[in-house]
C-alpha cells in the first residue's frame, strides 16, 4: 500500500473580477473550469471565490505567483483601455500615459 502525502497551501487571493481572472488564465494557456463557487485552474490551483482563497500543492507556488502577476497585468490593461491611456512595458514594468 503506497504511503505518501501531498502538502497543500492555502493563501488569500482576492479576485475582484472573475472575467479578468479567466482572461489571465487564457493568456497563460491554462485550463479554467468553474465548479460553483470554486474555480479550478491548470487542474492544480483551486480558487474559492466566496472565501477569497487559493489552495494548491506546495510545489506550485511559482504557478500561483505567475497567475497573480498576470491577473494584475490584465486588470491594468483593462483600466488603461477604459480610460484610453497608452500602456507600455519598460524593463519589466508597465507604464501608463495619458495623452
């Protein structure tokens, strides 16, 4: 009988807009599946929208960090588009300018 453990981590992950989260997952080419209040991304990251938490195996911390960064970028891109600001990437930073 195999004996192993999978350690999971649960962290706060506040999602303000579910559509932008889906757009971020699509930008990373990751699977996105809804199950009631839960969202499963890449078959390993489970987001609870009601509790605003993310659960995942410890080895996938980098994947969650990448998802958070991409979600932030998608949110900023959406705001820039609504405000009609130009958005440029400089040295791994985003710069918004209004003309």
